[in-house]
């Protein structure tokens, strides 16, 4: 029901990002196909990370899936806003051989648009971003998403706001935002996180 509401509220040029772990990503993909059409899938992004694991009977599960879906062909995607430097290895390869890349030399100084697999460390217990919320996401992930799929002044809506990282990223990047969550712990963390921001309006207290 909430997923259906999310798709209805999505702007014609907007992008819906749905973050899931391995338990639910396949089911959500089928639901999004039904709601928006199979052609709506822009990317299946794999967020990889590292850390200790108690698993001894399978490969350690160290990735989550982020499904990015759009309503139509006129979606916002700011490629230049998310470019990152090329790895030193391909830079060295292109510098050493004119045949590298089958004769196609990228603009190495401009950098590249990231692939659909992202490595971002989780927010560690002693990290300066840490709020104490158990599923807190790194602000760098949200900043990449928001830079790519919105423009300054646009509205960003997070239906599962958790620790409020989406709001923090929006504040950093000059976007408006609405955060929704029904978990009392999430609301308490967000109150603490944004206590000194005078323009934030709270509802449902």
C-alpha cells in the first residue's frame, strides 16, 4: 500500500529509490513492475560494504540492493553532478597505449559516472555520523542519489526516514524534504539530529 502511494506521488521527472536487503528485493521488483511497468527500472544498484559476520555456512552477505525506477523518459539525471575520478589503473593504461579502450579515450580529467555498484562503508559505531539508529545509512549514499536525481530547491520525500539521513543530505545540498516514519526511536533520533534547524516543521508529535 505504501509503495503504491509512493509511485502515485512521484513527479513525472522524479526517480523512486527503494533500498532493500536480500530478503525482499525480488518481491519489490515485481511490485514495482506492476505499479510502474517493467520499463520503469532505471538501475539495480548494488551497495557493497564490509564488516564482521557470524556466517560460516555461506558466503558473507555484504551487499544491499537499491532499485531506481522512473515514471517516464523525462526523468532527472545529473551525470556531471556525480562524476568521480577514474581509478589510477585505467588512467595508466590509457596513458601507455593508444589502443586502450578500442581507440575510444574517455575524458580522464572530467571523471566518470559511477557504475551501478557502489562501495560505501557502513556507519561504524564510532563514526562521527553515528546517531545510534540501528539501520542508519551513510550520508554519502543519499548525497549521490539526491545530486543525480534532483536539482537545488526540489522536494525529496522519504517514507522510511529512519535516522533522518535523507534530510541531512538535503540540507547539505539545498533541497527541500519531507521525512515520514512511525517508529518512535526514529522520531526521537530525528528530533535530536535536527534540533537546531529552525525551519523544520514537525507534525504528528
